[in-house]
C-alpha cells in the first residue's frame, strides 16, 4: 500500500498497537480515524493528537458496527483503508464457570466484528486496503489463552481467503502478525518485558514500503514459517 495521503480507520486505535499505527500514519501525512469503547481514552488521544478523528463504538454489538459503517459512508466516504485491529485476550481455563461467556465475547470481538466490518466496508467505493491484525499465536497456540489463539487462527485463514476473493478488485489485503508486544492486552502487566510497539511499527512500515502483504516481527516470523516439527517443539516449550 502507499503510506501517505490515505484516510484510515483503525479499530481499537486509542491504545497499544492501534495507537502506535495511528501515530505513525499521522507522521506520514494520512488522515486517521480511531474507534473504541472507552470515551475517556478516545478523548485523551484526541487531546494529544488533534488531527485524529474519534468515534465511540462497541464492535461486539452488531448495531454499533452498522452505525460505524453508515457514519463513515456519510461523513468520510473517501476512506480507503480499514485496519481491523481491535481485540481482546482472555486468560482462562476450560473448567472456569464463565468460560463459555468469555469465549463468546472473545469470538464476537476478535472474529465476528472484523468479518462483519470487512463485509460492510468493501461497499465503500474508495476502499483499497484491508489490514487484519492476527498474531504469532495464530500459528502455535498458548493454551492459557485457548480461544484467543483460535480466533487469531480463524483470522489468519479468513485473511488468506479474503485476499484471494478480492484479487480481481483493487482491494489489497494485508496481514499484520505481531509477536507478544508490550501493551495492556489481556490486562495491565501481562505483556511487560516484551518488545515496544514503536519497534514493531517501524518494522511493519518498512515491510509495507517494500510491498509485503504478510508483516512479521521478531518471533512471529519463525512461528509463521514453522513446519510441523517446529510447531510441536514450540508448543511444548510454550505449554510446559
Ligand atoms: N500485544 C500483543 O502482544 C499482541 C500480539 C499479537 C497480536 N495482538 C493483537 O493486536 C491488536 C491490538 O491489541 P493491543 O496489544 O494493542 O492491545 P490493547 O492496547 O488492549 O488494544 C486493543 C484495543 O481494542 C479495543 N477494543 C477491544 N474491544 C473492543 C470493542 N468491543 N469495540 C471496540 N474496540 C474494542 C480497545 O479499546 P476499548 O477497550 O476502549 O474498547 C483497545 O484500544 C489485537 O487484535 C491483538 O489481538 C497483540
């Protein structure tokens, strides 16, 4: 994708990877719109970066996803990039009392929402890029976040199909595959000690400049390219 003069919607852009991408895209002279559930977080970002446009919405709610699309179609019908970044990560065990409920939330936010948004946003005439944020855990699961890993494997698979389905259009489909990074995903502190988002963002921007469509960083490169033996080896190390 070209890296400047785009109008970009980044879901979950008020924190972590989404915010890192938003800041970097602004530097490259793009218009950035972010959305998320927490109004206070969106306001804080709008105060820090007055050019960022914000929209409060809960993407786990179907009506909010449709409202978001209609609002963009009415007010920003030159939007050309959708970044499906918003996500949640639930640490849990199959025997937990609320396992099914939390699995349901995770599947709705991490799978149903981006699938629905992709289906809605391809109707925008200006759309030419969809970026799906998956994970190194799409390739080798960590059993403490069992549903999270499965949602990312789903999105990996869906992204491959989507790229193929949109081949005859002018819509490019890019997959960002972060490894563990230092954000508040899952809860504050869980991801401390992992690489900084800014390092990941610098790397994926360089890869996008080269025209790559599968963007890895650090350990996610080996995970994405692992054969069955390597997958089994990693799995045993990650899940002692
Ligand atoms: N950090 C990592 O180690 C890592 C590794 C691989 C992949 N990823 C992926 O990277 C993406 C971003 O995660 P992150 O690490 O940057 O964590 P994060 O800081 O927690 O960001 C997640 C964002 O998603 C938004 N969000 C969650 N549920 C939402 C909903 N129902 N509606 C609208 N927005 C919602 C959150 O905003 P609100 O809470 O305000 O709604 C938040 O801004 C996720 O897809 C994650 O799976 C992260």
